[in-house]
C-alpha cells in the first residue's frame, strides 16, 4: 500500500502566488483593505492569501487579477529558473 503525498512543487507554486499577490499590492501602494474592496473579498481572506494559509479559487483569482491590474496567467505562472546556456 502506498501513501500519496502532495508534491513539493505545489507548495513552491502556492507560495509563489502568495508572494506575487503581496508584491503586486505593494507595487500599487494599496493596503490589504483597499485590495479587499477592489476585489470584492474580505481583508481576512487577502491576509490568508498573502500568508499562504489559504489559496484563491478561480473566481477569487480573477477578481484579484483585475484589482491588481494583471492577468490570471501572471498570478499562476510558475517561478522558473533561467537557463544561461
């Protein structure tokens, strides 16, 4: 019997989304409260997204992307190592 584990890549991916949300909000110089209002979410949810304790649904991700003036693809993009060959 095998035990299924979550891939460590998912954790890195999810952490990256959290960082992108926080970094983009800071670039726009808006508070979590302002982002919550603009994305029709609560301040608590924004805080959870940024800390990585909760991950956005597709609809929340779409609302966040609009409020942050980026695409959903930008928020979903995996952090990739550049190859310098």
